[in-house]
């Protein structure tokens, strides 16, 4: 064989081995983590559990999300943001990996960003090869700066998590005491009046009394990492402030904004022509007003490039509009009231 050809073959094999070695250096383990959610059933809203498996393998920066039952857009957005935040925290170049998120649940869950924090923890653990402590569960959205944002349905999520025998339940900072709404229907001389009364619930006391679970407040994903893995990054390891540009969500945010505007206008028109008591109608109008506030806030946030925040606000807007939609189209008034109360408390 020609010496030059032989040398070329040797070099080809050598560089191929280098590429394989580099790929193995990038390869990571899959991580499965559990996340509490809220599911809608025929009897109302209950807590549910998501099983999220995250894999990071050598690739070109693609992010794949496979959900069953199907979840809404916020899960896709949360995965993309989780990768960006994980890259900033670990210092790894996430464009050299492909990320796979497999999300499974026994029942359809309400979409939303509340699993974003958990997805970020799992992504970092996958990149670092860290193990997850299954005695811990958490709810909270991930913000572009790595902080953990507020969510709804905390009691329902805690109830579902307790069935798995966990010892610690992590919640966003400031949400150890929450306010739920108690709905009362009163009828006087044929006039129906619906009254809502705020009811404060201490999540720490509730969890300890009913399940013996410790509830812990979190400020950021680094705190969450410690409880899930026993590890966290020092300030020196995290170079600069974590701040992710969410322009990649602009198209989704604009579509969601338009969808909510049309949905709001449609239900508002239907409510105006609905035959119901004046107090009942005013009560429904308040929910549409709240939805409009979320839409307006989302529109303003989009102007400053806060697309992930706007998606979360639009998700909440859709929940409030949906409450009125379901109320108008349900046959059983008592069931309507029960569904309304449960749905609002899940936000």
C-alpha cells in the first residue's frame, strides 16, 4: 500500500477517535424528576404528578419536548429557558448538546410555567451527572435571571406530592402563606348573589399537620439544586449575573396575545347577552376584568422583551377567561360554582 495512503488512513482513524472521545466527554446521564401539577377531572381540580426525564447528548443545540398527555406551550417555553439558565450556571456551551425532555402524566394537566424550576434543576443535574433526591418535590416557574417565580395551585400540588411519601416540598419565596377564594351562593327573593371570601392558608402548617412534610421557601434555582442534589454553585463558579434573553419566545408570545384578545372579546360578548342575575353577571365581569389586566400587563412586558413573563401572564388570563366560559356553558349551577372556585384557586 502506498505510504501516503497508509498515513492518511492512520490520521483519519486517529481524528475519528478524537471525535468519539470528545463526544463521550460531552455525554451525560438521563435524569428523571417529579413535578407537581394541577389536573382537571370530572369532579373538579386536583393535584397531579408529572414525570420529567431530561437527557443531554452531544448535538447542535436542539431542544426536543415530548409530552403525554399533551401539555400547553408554556412547557415548551420552560424547557428552552431551562436550557439557557442551566448553560449560564454550569458554564457549559449548550449549543454543543441536544436536549430531550420526556414529560409523562397519568392525566391531562393544566399547562403553565410552574414546572420550569424543576426542569432547570433536572437539566443542570443531567449536564453535571448529579443524582436527584426523590424525597424532595418542588413547584415554581423559572425566571430568566434564575430566580424561582410564584405559581398557583400550591395546596393541590402538595396533596398530590404527599402521596409519593416525600419529606420536603419547595415553594417560591413568599408563598408559604397563600390566599384562596371561598365562593358562596346566596338567593334572596329570587335574586342570586355570589360572594367570594378570601381565606388565608399557611402552607407550612398545613403540610406539617396533614402529612409531616417540611415546606421550604426558595429564592433561586441554586437553592433548589442544594435540596435536590446536595450540591450548589458558588458565586465564583457562576460568572456574572444570570440573565437570559428571551427573544426566542417572541413569536409564541405574540400568538398567545392575539389568541387571548380574541377569546376575551368572544366571551365578553357572550356574557353581555347571557340571561342571569345582575349580581351574578357583575361577578363574572370581574373575572374578565382580571383577565384583561393580565393581557394588558403581558402587552407591556412584550414591549420590553420580557416574553417569558408575558407568556405566564397570558396563561393566567386564559384561565380567568375560561372560568367565565365554563360558567356560561355549564348546566348545573352548583357545579359551576364549585368548578369556578377550584379553578381560580389553581391559578
